C-alpha cells in the first residue's frame, strides 16, 4: 500500500468549491486548508500507477491550479529493502572484534566484496 500527501493549489475564491469536489471524489481524503488556497489531501494506492491516476483526477478538477505530490510512503518498497538487508552481506567479523585496531583498517572506497 502506498500513501502520498498532495498539496492542491487553487485561487482563494475557489477554495470551498474545490474542497466540495475533493470530498465528493472517491480518490482521496481531505485533511485541511489555509486561507491562501492551499488544500492538503492524501491518496492511497496499491502501487505508484494507481496513485498517479488519482493525482490526475485531482489535477483535472474545476478550479485546481496544481496538485503536487509532496510526500510519498511505499510500504512494499520498505519491505523489499528490509528483505535485501536481511539477505545481504553480513557485517564483516573483524568489525565486531574487540581487539581490532583502527590503524589496521584499510579503506578502499567500498568494503563489500573485499573478503574481510
């Protein structure tokens, strides 16, 4: 599941009209607005494609000047990265050796695959 924060910009005089459209739409959740025509909503989707499709709906609403994704969270991507870390190269044993001396460490720009 992906969740993204969207900032919708409209003219001040169109704010209420746009909020009514947003609340009636089945593509997002309204959260708040300010007195300058900025409206904060969130969208959810199974993947980025679904989120982009919902963003396009917001962009096409009457009175919307822009709708921009300002925050994105992708649960599946986080799980994939955690899985990579779990399966990835383990920490070299010498890094956990209490007798290791800093002056014995040779750094060559990348410690992975160096056989330490």
